[in-house]
C-alpha cells in the first residue's frame, strides 16, 4: 500500500455509488419509462450493477438496442429521473459522519462525477450539500470525463487544492484511473456499485470497506 498522506488538504469523491445510493431512483425512473412505452421492467439488481456506467447502460438493461436508439430514448428517461431523483436517494451509511469528520478537521471535500451537470447540481442541492462542497465537476463540465484526469484536476483547481495533498475516492475503476493520472492518492470503496468488478483489482492505493474505516485510515477526530 502506498504511504498515506500525513496531512491531506482535501478529498474528492465520485457521487453515485460512492457518496449516494441513487440506484433506487434510477431504477424507478426506468420502470416508469418502460411502462410508458410498453416494455418489460428489468429487475432492480440488474440496473444497480451498471449505474456507474451511466444512463445508456441503464437503458440497455431494458432495451437490446444500439447506441443511436438508446440515445433517442435518453431525453425522456432523464426527464423522468430528474423529476424523482431525490425521492429515495440517500447517502450511504456512514457517509454523513465521514463528511462531518472531514469538515471538523479542516479538510475540504468535493465531487467529481460523470453525471450531467444539471442533474448533479440539483441533486447535490436537494441532498443539502450545496453549501458544503468546495468544488463540483460533472460529466459535461469539460469535453472529457473520467477516466481522463482533467475533471479531477479542475476540481482541485476550483477548490484551491494541491493534487499531491488530496485523495480521490470512488467505486469504479475509472475513478482510480483518473485519480492516479491526476496525481492524487486513490481510494476504492467496497460499498458502491462496482460495475461488477473487484476493487482490489483496480490498483488503488487502498481499498476500504466502510466509511468509518476511511475515518480511521485518516486518523480523523470525530465530532461529538
């Protein structure tokens, strides 16, 4: 394991599958869309596994079609999802105490996601994190997305953070790749969607099983 940063300045997180369990609302929106067009609704487990790959992969759970046909379906699906995206979406167990611990120890935190910006911004606001994050970079903020390191570096720039003093945390191999390429210490989590993969095989600097383990890893004082 790569030696942990002695005094981290900031922590950047992936959003869906790392901070938030958003799969219930993503599946619910797909179910409504399938009912609208007379298609069979895929089981929740099948959708949950591919959430990290985005809307096209979610739609492919219900429709065996090419990319062009799926892209035509995407606007209505995303419209439905936008209307219900905070109904059942919640932070994973232990995430709020982790964020509280970071803040109480003077460590900034931000978000780097491949989710479209209008959805990201609204969801972060509805969850109540809008005034807490130091930076948010979405999938359409730049011409490139993770695993390209540019979004991670932009988040560091916006948050006034030195990449060499920051960690990047995610539940997908692309998070680890982006974090490594940007020069951050990388943390893979076992509680997310994982895209059917094994986080221990992603060459992350460390793998953690639960947010409380991350608190212990950083040696953070937990607020009373």
